[in-house]
C-alpha cells in the first residue's frame, strides 16, 4: 500500500473523527492500546470534575448524587459492547479479583463438579487465580491443557471452562458460541475473559448463551491505568451463584449495618468493598466514545490495519504468529523473533510504541478508534527501517525494563 492509498482510506473512514477525541502526543504512533488505552479528552474533563467538584465541593453528598450507583450504571454501559443486557454487568475490582469471585462461585454450584479446565499459556493471572480459587474449595482441582486438548479435558466433573476469548500473545480468538456449547454439552459453565476482546471485536455473550465473563477496563475500553474491571453473570444464574468475597457493598442493605450477610439481588452482590470512584469516573467518560460505534466497522478497519502491518512484517522477514482469518483473531498482530525485545525497543526509540511478550513476541496493537491508516503505514515503514538498518542490534536496546 502506498501512502496515498492510506490517505484515501482515512478520508473515507467513518471512524476517523473519533481519533481527535483522544489526547495524542506529537510524533508518537501508539500501537499499545491493547495494553493501556489512550486518554480520551472526555476523561480529562470528567476526572477534573470528579476531583474538584464532586470530591472537593460536594464531598460525601456525592455518594447520593451518582457515586453509589456508578458500578451498576457503568456496567450497563459496558453491556452493549459485549452482547449482554444492562442488568447482567457490573463494574468492580480488577479482572483478577473478578475471576476469583466467579471461579469460586462456579465451583460451589454443584459439589459433584470439582474441576476448573483452562488453557496452558492462558494469561498468567487467569491461571494463578484459578490455582488460588481451587485451593479455597475443598476437593477442587485445576486442569490446564494445551488448546488442542481442551475438548478432551471436559467431562462430567467439570465445573467451569475458563477461556480467554482473544489470546494476549498470539491474538488467536476462540469461537465463543462453539466453546460455550462444548462446555454446556458436559453440563459445565463457561467463564470468558474478554480483556483483549471488549472494544476490539464484536462480542455476543447472550447470543452465544455464555454463563460468566470478566474483562479489563484499561485496554481497548480506555478507562485509564488500573481502571476498574467488570463482570458478567447471565440472568439465569444470578440468583443461584454467590460472591465468595461477601463484602458490605454486595449486601442487600449495606446501610442497615447488620451483622448477618444477605446478598443483594441482581449484579450488586458481586460488589465487595467501596467502589473506586475516581477510576470509575474516568472509565465512564471513556465509554461514551462507543456511542453509535458499529463493531462491523471496527472489525473492518482492524482487518485493513492488520493487512498493512502483516505486509510490512513479511517484507522485513518477520514471522507472524497471529491467525490470518479475521474472525479467528482479535485486534493485534504479533511477530516472533529471537530478538523481539531489542526490536521493540528500537521501534519505541523511533516513536512507534508496541510491546514485547516473553520470550520472543513483538506485539503491535491495532486500535481502530485511535489509529489512522497513515499512522499504521508509517509504523510499517519504520518497522522495515529498524530491521533493515540493523539498528535494533545496538546494546542499549537489550536492557530489560521491569515492565515490558
Ligand atoms: C490484561 C489481562 C488481565 C489483567 O488482569 P488485572 O487483574 O487487571 O491485572 C487479565 N486477564 C487477561 C486475559 C488479560 O489480558
């Protein structure tokens, strides 16, 4: 693709106006919105209002002026992005903590079902939390198998199949309807981690008949560093499953201050402690960006951006490990190279921010709301230059930082 062709695509891009609704540092091509989304302008204003007026002036009165309902309200705004009903999603805690709550609840549903099945190479926290969750339920066990062995690992002892919809490293996407049906065929629940798919691809939890889901607020949803996460419980399970982290905010009447725990109805029972109001404010403002956004357009643009970087990577001799079929991947592209870390650093030095995933993956996020085709055209050009020049071999690019 030529630069002129990329410019023509931008001119015809229905998502192009959204780019200006983000803070965009000069001279930077940001291909890491899959890890930490860019800052929406609306979040700047919302955060200032939250701090100065809602906290500074209104003080504790703000709890009754919108704060106490924020987790439910924001859950309702996330719901349409993941194919859920408004009353099936709540914003709370981190993805890790939400995984714990739902896994323990799924294990307690039926004492005859004791096994959590998940994929080897799943995002680390999913496996670590699953190990912690089975440790909290007597008799429970974690079965972690390769992707190809997942179907065989399911059985009548399976309590829950825990899958990450889009793989953080390769970008490979599970067929949600098919794997939900596979879990249901043995009587198990399915728990989807949507961290790398919400805001990246069209998701239809209810269309797939999914049971449970969690996901991040700070990746494609642009909620800000450490933004609150969310969880989904299908309406049909809401009365049957209980939150093991039974805190006062999940109580039916938190301000009755009673000794005994009585779970709230609906999604509120999945709250534990006091909601992180400042973070929720930034997340809520960021969610406004999706009003009227059609995921068919998001997926189409993502596919074009993918093809541009795939061609650039191929020309540079890089091996792409992400599926070529758009429905079988999320919205990032990953290349394998023995020196992927140094290449990532050399790209960052040229103003193209991607990231490295141990041990050998260069990962480039393609966020259709924040990137133009011209941005990605230049990223492809710079990737080619960094490889062809051998500049990534400079010693400073091999020094590992704490966060890669
Ligand atoms: C990013 C990510 C997480 C992060 O969990 P935190 O609790 O926010 O640290 C979890 N799971 C997956 C699949 C992720 O991609």
